[in-house]
């Protein structure tokens, strides 16, 4: 080398030394932080992908926390319902015991009534005191808000789930496309088995004694009528046993009040109701029903709810879809005519955001109706509070016992159905979502780790390489700085 003003070899060595030191610093940083990407310059595309995955991870973690909190809420409500169910079973036992009035004194029945009053108070206390983080769970606070309900048509609405559009209400139209019917058998005027002009059954002539077997949903009774019994007496006698048989009888008359027939009908509506009237002895023939010569069954109403076919039992319609889950008791006048009724669901319910994104797909909603004694029971027999002292179905009057038993049974069924719905909501929706979110979290974290985390084995190997290169480049730079000194040989 004969030029000393510019040491090109040293400049080259310096550039390589700088690059090697930068690479060494990168390896040291990655090993000290555990991350392959510490800034955007490390891997711009990888950083974008990693940040997107981190956002998903944060959303999934929130969804897991929300699901866990939702399970806690549902479990609290379900435990309280279990206690209410125990109280209702105690009431059922007391009602059944009190019906044994022939073996109990009035004082004992009154003592049972006082115990039932105490149990009813306990049910109301559980309903009003069960809460989670300050929110009451079973007093109706978590029920859906209903607007424009026609109570004369829709006597009772229970909404367990609804997808309500943002900033508006969900309209619900209930349309009866086929009327509900009772089971019914008739005997009409005229003929050997009809009604005579005098208002007695010609089948019950002076020489025709008749023994009838009347069978309905609740039981069977046998009646014996002597010849010449008036049809009004037949109807009155059979109707007086309707609580035991489920069959009533009434006189069919013209506008002037003259009898044209006798009608036997079930006390309820629907395909589960039936009437059977059969002559065991004597001559008595009814108009054949749809189940043969002496039996007829009722008919369920056909109902469309928002255009979808509902499951109907008598006058109770149910529908359960992803957007709407409700049970409605139709009024008799509404369910036996072809008509429609519309109401709106404007809000309410318990809403749980269990998805990683804030949207309707990750939002679950369930309505928890009130389980106070004024809401448990049925619109036809009465509600649970009516079996308390002073109520219309209290136990001090033995005539109320069948009604009281039916009310308690309806309340037990309602509580068990609500508990089952909450359990299904927890097990089939929240817990399954929780499991899937945990699996998703595992996979997304693995993906994010493969992009962003440092591979220590790889980085240690690169660190060793960088250290050797820095040391070698430093030595080379020293040699490059010594080379210009060779020009001194020319100056001797």
C-alpha cells in the first residue's frame, strides 16, 4: 500500500464491525427480553400480525372472565330455586295431608294452614333477597320488559330469551290459526234417545233406569239415574263432580229457554282432554265423538308466533328459537277464535357478553321471571298466594283442596322448568363457550408466540456467531490500521 491518506481497508473493517456489533446487540436484546420482535423495525409484517393476535387474546381472556362471572350468577339463582322447590314440596305435603279432613280436626287443618303461610313468606323472602353483586335475581328485575300486551287476549307471558335489536323493541305477533276445543259429546232432542218435550230425556222414560260411566282426564265416576229424571238434574249432578272427573255437563237450550240437548264437555282445552260417556245399563246413547261411539277428545289451538309454528298444549303456546324463547297462556276467548295479538319486547333480561368481540353473536340473553307467590301458579286455577290464609283457595274450606293441589303442582312445575332452563343455559351455552374459548386462547397464544417470542437456542447460536465476528473484525481493524505503516520503508 502506497497511499495513506485514505485507509480503505480500515473503513471496510469499521463498517463490518459496526454491523456485527449491531447484530450482537440485537441478539443480546432478544435474549434479555425473550422476544424476537421488540420494535417495528425488527419485523414490520410480523409485528402487525402479532398485535392483531394480541388483541384477540385480550378479547378471549375477557370472554373467559365474563363466562365465569355468568356461571356464578346462574349458579346463585339456581341454588335459590332449589330452596324454593324444597319449600313447595313441603307445601304440597301439607295440602295433601289437609285433604284427609275426616281424620284431622279443624285445629290441625288450621295449624297446617299457618305452616303454609310461613312457607309462602319464606318463598317471597328467597325471591326478594337472592342477589349477585347488588342485583336481585328472582324478583323480576331480570325479566324482560313488555309493552302493549293485551291482557284480555294474552293472560300471561313468560319470556326466557329474546334478541332485541339495538335502540328499538322486538315486535311479537301471536296469531291463532286454529281454535282450541274442549272434548264434547251431546245428546240431542228427538228420537228414542233424545229429549222429550217435557224436558226429560226420552231415554229416561218411566221404565228406563240408566247407569252412566262418565270418564275424563281426572278420573271416572258412575251415576245412576232413575226413569223420568229431568235433563237439568242430570247436568247438575254430573257438573258437581267435574273436579273429580274433569267432565262437566250443561243443558243446551234455545233462545226461548227450552231444552234442545245435553252437552258433556271437558273442563279444559286441548288434545290431552277427553270425555267418555257410556251407558253401563239402560238405554242412553250420545252422538259419537272422534274417538268412537262414546268418546271424544279436545283439540289444541294452532298458533303462529312471528310466523313460526308454536308448540301448543291446549291454550298454552311455546316457541324456542335462537331469537325468541317464550311461553304464553292464551285467554279462552282469544284461543278459541281466529285472531291475532301483537306486543313488543323493549328491553330487560340478563345479558352476558361471552364472545371475544362485542357483537350480537357473542351476546347471550336470558329472562328470569319473578318467583314470588303472586307469580307462581296458573291463570286458570289461581296463584300460590291464594292458598294462604284469607285466599280463595285456602285449606280451611275442604272444597278448595283440589284447586290448592293444582296450584301447588303448577308452581312446582314452573320452578323446575325455570331451574332446568337456567341449567341448560349454563351447561349448553356458557360452559361450552368457556371450553371453546380456552381452546382458542391456547391456539392463538401459540400462534402469537411463534411470531413474536425469541427462540433461545437459535438466538444463543447467533449470539456466539456475533461475538466471534465482533472479535474477528476488531482484530482485522487492528491489522488494517497497521498496514499504512509499511510506507515508512520507502522513506529510509
